[in-house]
C-alpha cells in the first residue's frame, strides 16, 4: 500500500535575527504600550481620542499667540490669555485620555492571562511596571509639553520687543516647563496605573480613576470652603486641600514656577503647605509604584 500521509509547509521559520536581552524586552514593551495608547497600527477609531485631545490642549496656545500678534502694536500688547504655569493645568484635559489609556495598557494582559507568557521572557515584575509607567509618562509629557513649545515659540516670534529679548526675559521657563510637566505626568501615570491594576476590567479601572479624582476634589473643596480645621501635624491653614488628588501636581508646578504654593489654591495660605504638597506627592507616587511592584511580583 502507498503511504497516505502528507507534509504541509505552513511557512514557520526559526527566528534568525539578533536576540536582545532584558533591556530589549523592556524597550519592546514600552513601544507596544505607546503604540496601543496612541492607536498606532490600529483602526482610525482608536486614533480619534488621543490626537483630538492633543489638538484641544493646543488651542489655548494658538489663541494666545494670535492675540499677542494682533495686539503687538497696541497698549494691550502685554495681554496674556494663559501663562506657562497656568498651561500646566490645561493638562488636566487629558484626564479622560488617561482614564481610557491606563486600563487599556494593563487590564487586557491580566484579563487574557498573557502575563505568564510575558514573564517567560527575561522580564521581571519591576521591568513590567517601569515599562508601563514609563510609556504612559512619556505620552503625557509629550501631550503636555508640545503645547507649551507652541506657546513659547509663537510668542517669541510675534512679540514686539523681538525674539532674543523674549528668550532672555523668559529664560527660566526653559527648565521650569519641562520639570513641571514631567512631575505632573509621572504623578498621573503612576496613580492611574495603580488604580487600574486593581481590576481586570478596563471600564472599572477608568471609572475608578475618575471617581478618585473627582470625589477627592469635591471632598477637599467642601472641607476647605466649609471652614474645617486641619488635623495634620501642621497648624492652621486649609490643609484639607491636600486631599484633592488632582490638585497635588498642580501645586507642585506652583513650587517650580513660583517657589511657593498659589495663595488662591485650596491649600494656599496654610502654614507648611509647600512641605505638605511635596510629602503627599512623594507618598502618592511611591505608594503607587510600590503597589504596582507588589501586584506584579506575584505573577512571575
């Protein structure tokens, strides 16, 4: 009898390229996370949210530059629609983007049970956490920093006194803006990923983040405006404002630009407000990273 078996060539070939180590695995995970967040190599529907929010965040800079150009030879030439410090607060418009992106970065890995496959590579739990936090921080930094560049370069080109004088007068902005935007991005990325890591469902992670931000802000506002007295180790002031999750990175930008907390903020005027803001910021970022490290160490 003749043989009835057959061999089919399905095109499987062994990998013959260069093999990377642990660093290459981390870099690959960062690239995949960035592509997923920005909708790259995905349908156009996945690209609408991130790029629309970037365009929205850039609108105040464009409008401000336009006003400075129109009024450059008038008594209103010094009018500013928004300052560099105030522009850091515009980054809060990315909150919806973070609420969608952070859970989408990590929840599917747990829900689809692909974490054991990921950690089969030369990756540890800390590598996974650093890659995810680094990717989201980089995206937020880019979305918060690019509008600032538009604002600075645009004003530099249209001001009446000339570009060189404008740069000289605003030289400190060249380091203040990236530092403030980075602090804001790291805080929001760490907090969002930590909250998202508590669940395997993306919707739950996004709602939990938004609830944490808005509820903490409302509670802090009610306590401050209601005349509640703080109970921390500081004395006097309205330190209840430290309970607002979204207010902390904004107050850090005050410290970067002004050297003190804005008197008009929830913690403004409270003795030791600056120290309190720094302590809460460090505790939130360190606690979020620590929780993420603990959460993904058990999967290795």
